[in-house]
C-alpha cells in the first residue's frame, strides 16, 4: 500500500529531477522574475483588499503560469491540472502541495488583462534589455523569417469568407451572439508551398501546396546568440516582406540582414540602405530563365547563415507545441509574444550552460 508522501520524500524526488536536468529550475535560477512585477501590477491592477474576499494570486506567479503554458503548449484547463500534478511545475512556481492553485478561469482572466493593457510587448522588451545588460548583446547581424502558427479551422461558407475578408460581419451572425463569439474573423487561410527535390535520376517532381489556417509569427534573431530580438504577429495570409521594418533590431552591432526571397523588394532594399544596413536577402530566379550559377552559389552561402532561424521555429512547433487556441489577432499576439519570450528564456539556459563548459 502506498503511504502518504512526507516532506523528505518530496525533497528527494526534487533532487532526482534536478540530477536529471530540470530546465524550469535553471530558468528560475537565471531569471529574476521580480523584474517584471512593476509592469505586471500596472497592467493588471488589483483591489486593495479592504472589502474582503479571497486574496488575489500574486502577479509574478500568474505570469510564470502563462510562461509554463507557452513552454509546453498547454490549454488553461490542462495547465491548471499539471500544476497540481507535477513537482517540477510546483517548484518553478514556488507553490507547495497544500497551496491553492489558480483555476483555468483565473489564468484566462489574467491573460486577458495583459491583452487589454498591451503589456506583452513591454515584458518582452524588458527581458531583452536584461539579456543585453548580462552581456548577450545583439551581434553578428540579424536573420529575419516568419512561420505559420495554426489556429482552429473555421467552417464557413464562400459568402461568409468573402464578407470576413472584406472586413464585414457575415449576414445572420450578429443575431447569434454565441456563434459570433466562437468565430475567428482575424485568422486567414493561406497556401504553403513545399519545393520538391528532383529525383536521383534528375527527373523533376511535383511541388506540394499545403493549405494552412491561422496566424504568423514574424521574428528577427541575432546571428551571434540566436535570441529573438524583434517580433510581430499577423494573420497567415500576410506578406512576410511587408513586416521587415517591424522586426528589425536597430541595436544590432553588425549591419547584415539575412532573409529569404519573400523579403526581396525594391522598397525593402531602399529601406535597409537608408539605415546603413547591408542586404543579404536571397535573390529571386529570373522569370522564365535559369538562375545564374553565381547567384545560386551566393544564395547557398546565405542559406547556410539563414537556416539558424529555423531552429527557433522547430523548437516552438516541436517541444513548445505552439498553436493559437484563442480567437482574434489581439489574443493571438499575446500567445505568440509569450511563446517568443519563453523561447528566449530557454535559449538563455542553453547559452549559459555552453558558457559554463567552454
């Protein structure tokens, strides 16, 4: 028969988790979460408690819960359950077995408050400033790219899709508030093309066109450390190149900017040149003509650098399971911004461990 766990049993299990390598424990050591308190308290004001009632949960505790969600791709309900279930989560949050845990509605309400205050961008910038102060300056130039973040697919008619695309509410939806609340009118369908490699005998294969629905995460990482330095969010059909100016980090110590052909335009080239930035953007193949060998070799050299940004998206879509379960671009922006912030915290763990073993 299993006995009641004692204090020393829990301590022993936590020591075992530490020995196996608990990234959450390492983040808690490396990141001073108290730095976020002032911004969080301003974004999510609370009553002074004079009217009684149950005390509100600590701001920093709630923020750390949102980061747990982002790191593990958790819904509000699943996050509440796992906080109660996992010792590593409890240790990261600083709660014990007997302590109360915020329920799913409380988690949702706190995230909504951050959305209304537009606080996620400021929280991201605050941590980035801390990284720079710790010596992780944006160096070596920057790499820009975007990835689609999936959202629950909307089953709409052709007429409804046309109305949404035109910025209108489809006919009949206003009379059905419950339905209107569940319809995401900001996310968009797009088609992602996958270039098929020729077969071994040289014969060409058919390129794949994969439809996707949701939003986009646009980022710029610094080449030296691989940290996200600038980001924005949009619907999935937005043109990547149009977001270049929104993600570029003006404080990078080098002038080089790498990106794929989606960012190659006369407008972007002029914008970069006016700011003293050097374009390393891929050149497009001339229409109806083979690509010049010199251009192909130059693009290959650029790809060797540019591929580093794919590690960011692989981490977010793999272990972090980044998806948008919420409705609307404002909420999607909060989810994507928190995922980018959580990625940088995990990246800090890796950078610190590499420096320790160097």
